[in-house]
C-alpha cells in the first residue's frame, strides 16, 4: 500500500513502519510519502489535460529540497514568494523560466535577482512596485516579464489569516484600479505585461470563490485585448483545500478543474495554477514522542509531546485541526486528551479535546496532514533545534534534512 496506512495496527508510510523511522532518527521528525506526492501532482495535471496549463508548485507550502526536486522531476514549475525560495528552486533544478515570483514587499535586491535571471513572470503588487521593476530592467537594458496581481475583493470563506482576496488585505491591486495600472505599464521600456494574477486565499472549501475570480480575470483580459494588450496567461493562484478533519467539506479536484477550465479555456490563454497544500499536505506526518502525562483538572489527561509550535505552527497560528494518532496503539478504553507541546506558551497545543488510545511515556504519535506549512514554518523559539525530515520512496526511507543542532543555531552569533 502507498501513502499512510496501517499494517495490522501499526501505522506505516509506503510500506515502511513509522516506528522504525522514529527509532532510527529520533523525534520530532517530519515524514513524507513520495508516492502520495507523485499521485496527487499527476492527478491535478491529468484533470486539466484538456486545458493548456502550467502547474507552479508553491514553495511556501514546503521548500525542502528533496520534495521540490521530486516535483520538478514530475514536470512542475515553481512559485516563489521570496528571494530565498527563488534560490531553492534553482538549486532544485528549475530553470528561471520555470519560475513565477510573487509576494508583497519584494526588495530591490530580490527584484534585481529575478529580473537578471529572466523569470517567467513577476507578479506585481502595486503601481510603485511596477515602476521599481521597470527602472531596474531599463537600467540593465532588458525587459521584465510581469503579471499584475488583482485584488478582487472576494471572500474565500476560509480562516481570516489565510483569506488574501478581500479588499482590506495587503495583497494586490484593487480590481477597479487594475486596468489603469496596466494601461500605464503597457509599452513602457523595461516592462512586458504577460498575465493577470489572483489568489483569493487558502484552504478554500467551495467552488464559488474560484469561479468568481476566474470570471473576473477573463473579463479583464477581454477588455485589455480590445485595447490591444495581448496577454499570455491567467494565473489563478492556489487555495484548493484538503480535509483535515473527518467529514470536513472540500471541493473535489475534478470539480475544481472542470469549473475553472470551463471559464479560462475559451480565452485561448494558458491557465497557470500555484498548488501547494493540496499536493503535499496529505503527503506528510509529524512524528512525536510522548514525554509526560499530567492529569487534566476537568478530567482526562494532558499528553505532553516533544513536538511543539516550533516544529508545527498551524494549530497555534490558526487553531488548525489535525488528526493525532498513535503509531502503535495500545489496547484499552480511549482517554480524553489535550495533546500539548513543550514550548513555554499556552497556545502550544496540538490537539484539543481528543480521544486517544491509552498512552504511556515513550509512545509515538503521528500528527497527520503535516506535509504543507509544517517544517517550512519552523522556528528556533526557546532555542529548540529544527526537526529532521525523511522521504519514503518505494519501500525505503532516507533523511531529506538532518536534525539541526545547537551548534547549527549558534554559528551566526558573534
């Protein structure tokens, strides 16, 4: 079997027992299923086969080199949100024309690097940024390929911290100002407007926000074409959600592809998507060891584990729900549990009001769907070293990123 499954009662990844990895590598450790990454990328690519498209994997979801290289080998392009992510993409083997560079607050150094490389597109966030790009490109006697990020003022219906398409957020050019901005950019030395971009948020559970955003871009592209502005692509960003919690409503990838392709295909423009979470989220777990058990004053137990918000921030940042399972469940009546980490913050809680099999100090737990926004958001708060990462492929595992040491952390202190 591939992906995360149980061999009898024991939790495995692509045929490898997770207990063997935890025993050999220690905990906390992120474990990724190569087969799951492959299958999910190929699925999305397949359901879009009848629409001219490019899939730019969003490195912000997971920028571990082994994972990024895997996706490049599958045929993905890349979406970078910083200069650092551009360099990761290049080291993973992507060509500059495989990259789109997006994000608010790009520095002059980052823009210069992207322009000199000749990336496929820089997603412009404001008229001021467009002018800075133009000036840098013109100074170097080159032309920067840009797409304008539109803020459509669309409510994606997801958590407020990851809804990026509302007018009150920091992202993009307001839709009512975009045409004027693009007209001002068109024909200016140093700029070539090649696309429109929109990203309305993450973990979106209904089709309506995607379709509204797509229709808005298509209408704007048609209006621009009538004025002589010929684009190459429409970039609808990412945001497709996954089911973290049993029964959580999500959009099927087939319905998603059919709906947005139907809107974009008639334009003849290339559809660009920036998937991240949907591909790698279910492909990862975080293994952690129980280090203490404490009675909860209202009944049940605090199950204290060695992984915390420094290893996996989503529960603390978004109050996100992730399934927590015993790697080797013990027999007996389930216990009410609050699964908490070791970091000196009350918000360092991984799972509230859970039912777990009886656990003892030394048992291993798996935090599911941690392949996206897991290791990539880690920190050294409390001077905690970052966790190791492991990739499982065809029944064998290897370390993708070694565990950080205290010496690693302190090497920059002077």
